[in-house]
C-alpha cells in the first residue's frame, strides 16, 4: 500500500485561555490556536486536503452583525492573507489540481478556503452537512458557521463519509467518527512515508494532553459542545493512545501540531 506524504499548513491563528481548553488549565495563560490544514499527497490520488484554514473570507464574512461577534470572541490573525491556495501555490500545486477535500467539520476555521478549490469533491459526514443547512444569523453563529464560506455549487460536489470508510478504496485512508465538538465531526487515519501511523483528530480535543491524560475542556465550553459525545470521542482517543502508543494523534489546534507547520518556500 502506498503511503501518504503529509504537510501541515496554516494561514492564521486565534488565541484562547488555557483554562477553557483543558480542565485544570490557567486563566492567565493564553494558548495560540493555529487553524491548520493538512496537504496529503499520494501518487494515485493526487493532492488531497484535510480542512482549508481561515482565508481572508473570514473577515469579509464577519464584517457585519451578528457575525461580527465571531471575530470579537475569537480575534483572528492571518499569517497568509491569500490563504491555503497560496500556500499550495508556493509548493507548486495549483488549486485546480486539488480534486478531494476532506472536511472534518463545518466550523469557519476549517472551511474558510473551500471557495478556492472549485474542482474538488467535498468529503464530509452527512450529519455534519445536514446540521448546518439553513443556518443563518445567530443560529449559525452558535455553531461557529459562516454560510458565505460554502461554495455555491457545494451540494453537487458532496461525497458522504462515515465510520470505517475507506476513502479511496485501497485501505490507505480511513475515517473515524469523532463527534462532540461539532455534529458529525470526522478524523482520518493513514500511514505516512516514514511508516508512521497518523490520526488527524480535528477538534476532538484542543490540546494533546487532553487525550493523553483524559482531561475534558472547561464546562464553560458545554455552550458549544455536545458534552456526552465529546467525552466518548475523547475516551476513544485516550484508549487508542494507550493501545497504540506509537500512533501519532494530531489534534488540529494543539501547539504540538503547530510545531509541525511547514515554513513556506520563498
Ligand atoms: Zn477548529
């Protein structure tokens, strides 16, 4: 089975109190949360994206009320205003070459770049897609969802994924359901070119210490989380970590993940 090459990319970050992200954390300490996306490369399946970062559309879509509240709650700094599409261009990959995007969930920091990839099939969990349909205004805001980020023809490019799916039919990329942070959230698992088993865990937890030590976020985040599902997904990661200590579990926003972000080619 051909392994995947993977490259961690990011076009920006926000910051949050450590105490909100993890039980027992400090309210004085702020953690920088990068919006990461992963470029997956494979000789047969081409460049595949796992999520798409913020893009500058985050700002245009939060310019007016009530969506403006989104950027007040999570002020965003863009490090690449042209977004993920530019980070790929710097690696010699044109947007038109990206034929597959796997969307972990539909929060704005994961779907900001979708409109830049008109040729891509959009792989997602059906309940994740359904959960954001028709959401506008405050109802959308409560789900960290900005409707304007969705390409106009998205519905015609969807492909459903669910637990255990073998995305390309060759066993190289498989799907895990990790709901709780968002309805229908998914992660993916693959082996990389160094033989390392990797699990991209999206936002099933914000910090790696959470799955290692089975530590939930602060209860204040119940406002955005389905608490029981969140716990189940975290238990799943914790048990996977104990059963397979060599499995690299990668939560999207953890600073340990940020340390893997590739420096752009000049
Ligand atoms: Zn996120």
